[in-house]
C-alpha cells in the first residue's frame, strides 16, 4: 500500500488500508503498526504519541488518528452547516 499523501482523504485512506489488509491477509495484530508507518503529518504525530502497547492496537491507532484530525460525526455536522449552496442562474 502506498504512503498517505497530503491530498488523501484520511477516512478514505484508512478504509482503503483496511480493505488492502484484508485482501492481502495481513494479520490484524499488525494493522496498527502498518498503518502508523504509512500515515503522514498530523496522523503520524497521533501515532507517535501513543504508548507502544496502544500503537499495537489497530482500533486505538485509528481512533487516535481520526481524533487528531478532528474527524467525527460532529465535524461532519459543522461542515454541513457551514456549506453554502451554489446560486442557480
């Protein structure tokens, strides 16, 4: 799997990572470590801030990354409310 780029949607990247991990038969105990090595910038900072034991738990890694990037149902609600519809001509 290629490393995450600045243009990647973090949620879509994580979903693609999960699908790739399943398809390649990667042992789930390795998912957290593998994802941590593929993410960049703030996501990488979230991974590196975890204790070693936490970094081995994929769900903890995923949650830490999404939290650090402020991706939650509340952030989607705020983005939706802030969105301005285009004016039709």
